C-alpha cells in the first residue's frame, strides 16, 4: 500500500490524499485550496494526478476544503464512485452549487480586469452540470456498515462529530502483496460536547492513522457560558432597540447559534424577538440538519421526543430574496440577523455590516475563526471609531464588537489527543495533516509523547509505502 499526500499537507486547506492498494487508486477527499487568489487559482486548476485514472473517492465531509474540487474531477474524466454518508451527499448537493456560484462571480471580476488588459479569459473551474454529474456518482454508505468497494478493500465509516455527516474513514486492505493494513483517516475531528451532534467515535485496530492538526497547539475556551453571553447581547439590543449582527458559516455554526437561542427561549431566559437567517445556503443546510435527526446527540434527541425542534423557535424567519434582505436595514430593532459569510468576505452579511457598523447601539458578534486579511479579522482587530472598508466604502466602526471563540467544530489539543489515545493501540505509523507547519509539528511532538513509534508531518507530494 502507498499513500501520497497532495493537499492539506503543511496547510489546512485542499484536503487530498491518494491511497494506492491492490491495483486501485483511491482518493481521500478532494478539497479546494483556499488562500491568496493567485495561488489558490493555480493550485485548484492544476491537479497533481489524472482524474480519469482514479478508481474511487472517499469523502469525509461536505466542507469545501474537503469536497470543493470534486466536480473538477468529473469535468476531467473521473467516472468512479464517490463514497460518503447520506447527510454529506445532501449537503454537497447544495454547498457545491453555492461554491460554483461564488466561483463564477469571482471569475467575472477577474475576467473583467483581464479583458481590459487584453489577456485571455479564464474558464470556470467547474459548472453546475459538473456538480450534477458528481452527485450522480455519489454512493451513500451507512455508518458501521462495512462495504467491500474493491476486492480486498473494505470501507467502514464511523462518526467524527465535526459537522453533520462528518466521518472517520477506515480502510481495510487485505489479499494484496505484503501485509494486511487498516488505515484510519480522521477527516476533521469534532470538539467533545458540541451541541446537536453526537461525539466522535474510537475505531480500533488501525496500524496507520492520518490525523488532522488544525488546533494541535492550543486549547479552546470553555463552552459552558455561551448561552450566558448570548443572553447578555440579547439583553443589550432589547434595551437599546438595536441589532445583533452575527456573521456565521452556513453549515454548522448557524445551526449551533439557533440551538443555543432555542435553549434560552425554552428556559424563558429570553422572550421572542425577530431572528433573521439571511443566507439561502444556511436555510437549505438547516433543513438538511432537520432531515438527519439520527445524527443528533442525546440532548437534541430528548428535545425532539418532547415535541421541540431544536433548530426552530418563535420569531425565527428565513430571508428569501435579496430585496427582503436589504429591507432589513430599514427596520428598527430589537432584532438578530445571522448571515453569511462567516469571515465577512462576501454574501449578504456585508450590507448589514455596512448599514449597522456606525451605530454604537448595535452589536457585531464574531463566532468563528477569522483568517488574516479578511474583513472579519479587520473588524475584530479594529478599535472604536476606526474606519473599515465595506463594499468599497469606508465605514466608521462604532458598534460594539465581541467574539465567542468556544464554538469551534474542530477538536483542540486535548480533544485530538483524547481521540488518538482512544484509537492508538495498534498504530505503527501516524501522519499529521490539515494544519499549518507549526500545527503539524506540534502534532508530531504530541504523537511521539503519546507513544507513537513513527510520527511524520508530510510535505505536499510526499509518498510513503507500506509492505
């Protein structure tokens, strides 16, 4: 068996690992590289292998840094199966079309400049027809249900506890030349005790592990007081008849916020006010979450049994059209607006920020990681009265800005090591992936400290062969 690390090696994006065994070529994930436009543009278009020569793809979950380049495989000749959980298939059907739309919009901007410069225009990475063709190739597999996808290669999914549908991938390879192997790919491991979803599992017997390292060098803040802080911001906007603007990722983070607001209302710690979900993708993702209640944890299941939908409550409204979205800016609070994008780099949240940021009565609540060079990071780093550019205009930032950093869907250092300790009994080789250089190096040190005999942080293109 041979493993080659093409993406999410020494970086957190573009997850892509090629497994060659028993004469078959199987790709683990095929994510988009996300970074500076020019670098991302080149990396995403120049696949390091021939898609037509792949036999299958196994998808850990629907996040775009793991799934976002799958349609390009189909565009360039891939016709095998893509194995994933059903909830991941459902999310991909909406997320990849949204990704297609965003890329098209970005390409229009780039091509407008190239046309003015007399340069050749770029073609899209993929189009909606490619997404449709991909979805037709996706083969849902239930958790804990081993499937022999090729002779001597058996796939089993376990729960990863990251987002809806996230899976730990176990591959058992037997019958080929050399020894038998059990490979376990973590995908992204969820932080313990997340709302809504079940905790990650601990499959046994793997001798090779690929482990994500996103937060291998840090601990997350306690999530115990998330509700208390949300209530405080709620009280503030009710008192001031103002707005609480929450930029949030459409899949995972939006549903977490809805869950906490539901709990506050159920406990009568707050009373209903208008809560607007202003993102078409967020609405679709929330409906998919409501379809797959078998993924819910015991607390969320108990709410369902009592007749309560944990993602719905009085006052909640989904905003459909751009016109309805813009109209929110003319309404008086109190109200809560939850809108994408999570890092404020695009989407409907931008015009809400532009309309609300200068009013000191309003609150901007940042609930996710903000990468460098994003508007979200500039808002977090700004001082009262600083000017930030939103939709091309300088806006004086007088709204109060707060952060809640306890909602990460990625396990922190302790969570990662708890998971590794639960699966490590037979591990002989471990690879630290999905992390910047300092993160994967920290993970290697942790793995060695926890008894791993061979821990490596692979670089892009590096291959390892196992007899």
